């Protein structure tokens, strides 16, 4: 298999000597650290000052945020190691298998410290300045830097950080008010936690949907650190959390990775005990979900850890805790400074062991993968756009893949049927072997069912990529040799007739929806066929896009050129036909080939909406679909003239906005041809309300049957067992198989089965009038992930995706979020269908 070469070299400032006197953060900023929240640009200026003043520091800008703030890292090393940084990097990449050749005997450890991924967890960026100054100036750090390189990312989320700092600096009193009732302790929506598009970047390490995550991952893979720390803050009355982590640990995590977490944690206790600082370990923060700042590095061979300081955005510069004392920003940054320095110290003390175990981690991956499944096969007869999307993701992860000449049938687990079956491989199938450096990451991302040592976990428990991408995939227990490089099939454009009557595109993927969106924005009239048809020997399924020359005469001779350019831009195989007469099915002039209007889309934003779901929608339109939307604030929604819009999207949220008067206004607008798309808890605003057919229970009998009366055993349950008993009502991001009516426009481009990611137990009755497009039939059991037995019982025979016709308009109900965290790729076409297809 082809090895991936790492990019070597620095992009920006590197010092060659002392150019001026190095100042402390206090001296440089003009105030004591912790007395204010330092804006991001001042932190960058301080790091630049340190790099210009010390031969031990090099600064690199590795990217830029959506709001055009720089993303930087500082590399700190002894002068001797600074002179040989490229050699250190290359040796480490050879140890990880990402660069060819044997490493030298060098045993330099690499520690990466990441600060402020949540913008309003604001103490860590201040600690970063204190940490880099100490590493450069303190005597004790000289010995550490002889065998350890330290990489500091002072702010992973500059946009969120400045959103919080600007808020506090605007509303904070001259002398901070520690009373939690003061406005300085209450951020307005959406808060500083997320980035520009309101994504939680600490859930995006693996998926890399955001520019910050993708840029960081690229430079991360140039170093592949041995130890990684992600600095956070938790709620005010929780003191400080550090490693070792809580169960469940993912089963691919090695004994050494567990052991060194404990070694590091014990080193921290030395300092915390001496200062009588409170802390806890082994609780709440587990190592399972692969897209955290602790787990993603762990699955990439590092000792990955989260450190959590009490504070959060609520704490401001100082807050009175439940014990009556005042927790200040100065306290918080000092604690983070202490654990950061302690991490460097203990890693230096064990540098040889840390490096040796890191090399062993990747050797074992290549020679003897620990996972049950040794090969993953993606069948070539699947939607090629989905496979291309997957290979782009694999390339970001430096996971290699290819094709095989092996043709004998093997037994494998079918993700679609959720059972073992015989698999025959073809030359165009995508084959991913577990015998490669990134084997454990591959296992964590692809395993059909995550093994849970403890169901009390911090996040979702299922994410397997074949389900997320909607692929016909198989997990094999046998090793399959890769014999060639994989190349995605290129669409074969047919011969264009002398006279083009129409252009037709089979509609199967988000790329097809992007093409449609671009066509509509050009002002071209497009249609959708609601019935299958065959024309000039080509078969077209429901949902196919038809663009006739008729009704587009205004474009004249440029019509064909525009279609061709858009087809090339989006890599679409557009079929040109010379007639509208169908050999089978409806003709192109039929009423069943209906016009697709260019909808004017509004999205509800602000207080009461989930900032995360709003951000997913906003990012989807702007960065993926490339289609304009208008974001409307909840505070003035009642004053908006809805007749200016065709579609209103109501994100997941908890709404008091929808009073009887507002609902009547919305209902009237729908009846006149409007369309609402409601997601998640937003459905509660329409459930059991006048004018809408959405019900929680179809009958009083069903409601009574669903009522749970506690048994005697449950009533006498021990207090200590109550938290776990509550799990029976919970679903932590589990995958369920549902059934789609793919004759309905909402499900165009899909098979009859769809895998949905459920993060809640909301249950709704089937619509008595309308389209029950996606449903759970009969018993509800997750095919992957944890779901409590009471929660699954409630979900049997329930609605997941539905469309209700109201007058001339529609309301689309989406119980589950098809855009979840931007990585659930297979849901994006469903959402696009709700915008473009439903209602035509």
C-alpha cells in the first residue's frame, strides 16, 4: 500500500537569535494575567513576541477561521533540538508508518497542548501564555526540552473565544461581580462555546467538517504527537478533572495508554495535593466517542486526555461557588498552567518509554490488528458519489485503501442486513485493510457495533461510517490483500444527439441536489419526474431532474453551454435526449414531470433554537449546498411577512414563540402554499395543536398502554442505582433501521431502508392523513449503540419522517436530525429533498 508522505517545514516566523528582551505575559499585555479576558489578536501578538525573542520557539500559522482569525501553533524545543526539528518529525512519522524508512535511534517525545476549543471555557488561553513563557525561561524546563518537543495551540476556536471575550468585556463591571445573578455571568444566545457556524469543535476532531478541524488535522498529521491534552472548563461547582479517564474505554485502547494516563494523573496530584486544590479522576469523561480531543489522538497512537477546570462562561472573572468562596480567572488559569507543565515534566521523565510504546502501537497495527474484523469492503454497485465522499474522508485520516484481485467468496458482516452473509468481491470494489498504521482508528470508525464496557457514557454510542454514508458495506474477519490503487469511476457522458430536446439527470446524491440548486440559481427552469420512465434506452428513476429546451428559450444558444458547464463543475453524467416520447413510463410533457420552483428559504435563529442544529443548517446551505438562505431571529419573527418566503425551517429547540396566534399565522401561510420543515423538539410546537395532524398518541388506548407505572422493585430501588436506572429511558446516539416510502418526494434517491441516528426517545404516532415517509415498523431495536429498554419500547410503530399536506402547502416533520454534526452524510439528500422536492 502507498505510504502517505508528510509535509515538512514551517510556514511562518522562526527566530535565529534573541532580537529583544523576552517579556512575561503581564509585562507584554500591561495587566496581570487573569485580570481581563485577553482578545485573540493580543494572544497571537504575544506568541509572535516570544518567537521573535527566543531561539527555543518557532511559530506556524496553519489555517484561518471562517471569520479570518489566524490559527497558530508554537513549537518549543531546546536550541539543539530546534536545529534538528525536521529530523525529529521525520523519525516520528517513520515510527507511525506514515513515512517510509526506518527511524534513527532518536527518542524525542512530542507533547501537544490544545487550548480553548470551547470559546467560553476561557481560562486555558490565558494559561497558554503563562505556559510558553515558563517553558522558555524557567530553569526546570531546560532538562525537559532536552528530550521533549512541546507544541502549543493557544486557541483552537478563535471565533468563539472572541465572541465570549467581547461579551464579557462589554458587560463586565469595573470590578467583577461574583454574584451569579449579574449579567456578566449570562451570555446571550448562542454563547461563545461554538465556532462561527455554531459547531462544537470538540465533537469534530474526526469528522473535520469545519475549517478549524480540517486545518488542525493536517498539521497534526505532520507531527503525530505522543501525548495530547485538550484543556476545557466544566461547571462552577465541579473542581478539577484530570486523567485517568472514566469507563468506558474503547476496546482498541492499549494497556500502555491506560497505564500512562494514571502515571500522568498521579504526577498532577503531587502539585494539587501540595496546594490543597480539589480534583477528581475516573468519572464522567470516558474514552469512547472517536471525535473528541482526547479520543481522536488516542486512536492515533497518543496518550489523549481532557483536563477540565471549574468555571465555564458562567464564571466570568470571578464567581461565588456553593462553598461561599470566590473562584477567579487567576485561580483557573493557574490550575491549567500547573497540569500543562506537569504533563511536560512527566512525559520527559518517561520519554524513552513513551516513544517506544508509540512505535509499538503502529507496528502492532500493521502486523497484527487487534480488531475482530480484518477487512472492510464497499461494493462498487453503490452510489459512486457516496464512495467518493468516503474516500475523501479516508484521505484526511491517512487511512489507505485500494482494490483486490481476490475473487473467492468470503463470509462477512453485512451492514445493511445486520447479519453474516457471503460476500463476493469485484475489481471495482473499495477494499480497506486493517493491516495498516491507522488500524485502530479504522476499527473505531467502522466497527458495526461498539463494545461498551459501561453504558453510562458521555456522548453518542454509534457512528459507524457505512451507516453514516449509506453504503453497501461488509466487515470481514479474513485478511484480503490489496493489489491495486482505487480510482473512483468517472461518469461516462453519452453521445449528444444533433438536436437536444432535454437533459435528464438520475437523482441519487447530494451532488445531484447541488447541481439542481445551481441550475435553479441560474434561472433555468427544471422539472422532476414523479414516476419512473425510459427514454431512448435510458432508465430514469423517480426524482430524476429534467431540463427541457422548451421553457428555457430565453437563454438562446447559451442554454447548452450553461448545462454543460454545470455538469462539468459538479461532475454529473447528464443524459441528452432528442425526444420527449418515453418508451416506458410518462412522457416529458406529462403533469407527472412537475416544475421545481426556486424556493426562498428562511431559517429560524436565536433564543429558543438549538444553536447546534441551527449551525448545522446554516453550514449546510452555505458551505455544502451553496444555496442562499435568510436567517430570521426569534425575537422579531412575529413581525416578519412570511409571504416573502416559500420555506421556513424550524430547527430543533424549545419554543415559547409558537403561541396560538403565531401558529394560526403559520398555518394560514402553509395553506396558501408555504412549507415548514420542523426538526427534533421543534415538533412539540405543532404536536396536538389545532390545524396540525401531528399526534403523540393515535388514541387514548395507546396513551394508556404507554403509561409506565413503577413496580415495587423500582419504587424500592437504592438511591445509588437511580442514575443507572434512568438509562432505561435514554438513547445515547444509537443507530436504528427505519423503512422509507421511496415513492414519496421526501425519499427520492434512497432505497427502502435508511439508517437513522437517534439521540432521543421522542415518539410520535403515524399521520392519519399525509405521508408517513420514514417509520419504525413493529419493535424498535438499535442495530448499533445503546438504547434503554423503556425508550425502545416507546419507539415501536412510530413516525421518524413525515409530510402533512395542509391546504396548498406542507409541513415536513423530522423527528431525527438528518444533518447531525455535519458528518451524517446519508441524511443530507433527505434534507435537500425536503427543501426542493416536497410540494412540487
